[in-house]
C-alpha cells in the first residue's frame, strides 16, 4: 500500500565501473532502480498506476503491507542457509535462524498446528513436497477436478501431479454445484486413493473438512487440505480450519492471507520429518530468507484483531457483489458465496468467459476467466469469470461500492462488444477506484 518512501540508510549505491558496490547492497529503503534501469522502473510504475486506476477482482491477488514489502527488498536476499534452524549447511546464520524460527512459531500459533515448514517457494512446490512426503510415486491421489474448481496440482493431466501419481477426481453436484460428499465417498471407494486432496481454486462455499476426514478414514487414505485461497479467512476464523482434521495443510501466503509470494505447509507432528525432508533437500535448495521474514510479518499481522475485521469484510463484500450480480440478471455458480470469491456463469450468453473478462478489462474491472461445472466450452475460453474481493477490500472497498461494481458488470454483460459503452463504464470504474486507497 502507498506510504512515503523512506530514504536510504546509506544513500544510493551505484555499481562502480569494476562491478563492485560502493556500499551495502539492498539497504532497506534504497531505491536505485530509476537510475540503474529506467526501463524496468517505468514499467513497474506504469503497472502500479494501472492498479490504482482499476479495480482488482483477481481472487488470488492481494496488496500486502509495506512492512512485508520491506522484508522482501532487504539484504536478506543475499543469504544462503540450506537446512533448518539449528542445522544448517552454511555459516553466518545466527539471525536468519531466529527469523525462520519466529516464522515457524508464529505460523504454528496462528493456525494451531503441530508443525510448520515456512520454506516452500510457492503453492505448487508446497503441494509437490507434501505429496512426496506422504506417498510414493505411482500411488493414487484423489482431488477436485480442475474444471470444477480444483487446482492444477490436484491431479490435472498437464501437471506433475498426474505424471508422478495416478490422478483421480471428484466433482460438484451438477444440480446444486456444491460438493457432494456421497459422490466423493463413492469415487474414493472405487479408486482407493492413498491421498485425498480437499480444497480448491474456484469453489465459493464452506468446505466441510470433517466430512473429508471421515471419507479418508473410511478408505484408509491420508488427507491433505489445500487452503491456498482461503488461508486468510481460516486464520481469522471466518472459515472453519482444516488443521484438526488433515494430515497436512498447504497454503500460499500471498492470496487472502496477504503476505509475500510463497507458501507454508502445516502438518501433524508425526509427518514433520517427512515434510521437512521433502521440502529440503528433496525438492528445494536454499530457503528464500527475505520471503521467510516477510511471512513472519504476515503471520503477526494476521494475529491482529483488525485482520479478522478485514476478512469479515472480504466475505461480506463478496456476498454483496454476488447478490448485486444476481439482481442484475447474472447467474452465479452455486447461487452465491460464503468466502472471498464467486464465479459467474455465462451459459445463457453467446460469449465466453474469456471474451467477457476481456470486455471487463476495458472497463477497468480486472478478473480471470475460468471453466464452470459441466462447462460445454473449452478450458481455453471457459464459460465462467471468477471474482475475488481480497484486493479491493485491502484498498478499503465496502458493500455499497460492490453494489455499484455489480451494476457496471451487469451493464457490460448486455453487449461486451460495444466498445463505446465499455469506455463509458470505465469512467464509472475510475470514480470508484479513486475513492479507494492508492496502491
Ligand atoms: N493451490 C491452490 C488451491 C491454488 O489456487 C494455487 C494457485 O492459484 C496453488 C495451489 C499454487 O500456488 P502457486 O501459484 O503459488 O504455485
């Protein structure tokens, strides 16, 4: 978020002709980018301006705090520390051991978990490490189908998860578009998975973790909960936590949790060694200590009472948007939302999700297209558009503004090819964007 840029502790640090630095690389607050590389500087600032003038409804994006960003641009970028706190393959790790331990302790406290690994570079490697830790290549995994709202790493044909494991899928009920635990259990009994994955990228309802645990127990499978999207809601107690039920829980830290790009694995103590070994040395090398410091800050921020207020507002804004859209004649998958996202379905329209997402971009509403349950269109275009409220809520958006956005989306949906109409709607979007905090 915007704040006055603090001055460099040591001033500008240009590279000298011999390639060495005059001072301390990465001093907190130093900003030589504009002089070193005006082209990249201009592109970054242009993109920041784009964010400020538009409304970001991409469900997986969020604006993190300046404190988190400060960690990411700190000198910690320099450090190699393969291993774990107290057991490293490098020297000079006293402070970074403390940083990683702080991040681990805070993650455990925040989510009430027995063990935490804060090193995964991102959500996909976190899932890969978790599967490597818990099962063997060739074992059967059972996850939500990508076209129904699951993630690539839950067994998609194009992902490592189906190349290294035998991937099977469950779906939502075609009528209600809700998870149907009887159907999940029937599939589980048929395919006998070693591992069941609960969690999704585009499912807008509360997930019943205990129901998944019971199914896993009945077929003798392990249970992994992937809360990449809803981690902020879970941390704040606005969505039930899977931690008591799952053998392991994976999450990104950069979506609703509002931290740095990265991920986190939580697990029962019995799986701690296997998870740690799977992250390093099996899958990753040196941990990114700047990101780990930023995760520690993110977990601290998520323990503040204001974080719960924020997450409640994320959910109430999503509800207001869904209700406004339905009032405007737009269908919403499963008829609403209980979390931070919703997916509209365009089965009754002659244009695809991709075409509509492009039209919305012209109005300044930034989204991502997706498939919907039972989608007749190809995944490359889809019949859905996914909207999430974490980013606009971080900028201070409220339910009244969500209602206005819903009206703009409904107006755009009348004829997404009418560029003049879209350009007129863009003016209304900019008015709302100007009411919000800048990025
Ligand atoms: N799991 C889920 C449910 C996701 O939605 C995502 C990302 O969108 C991931 C895992 C992967 O995260 P990353 O993009 O950081 O690899």
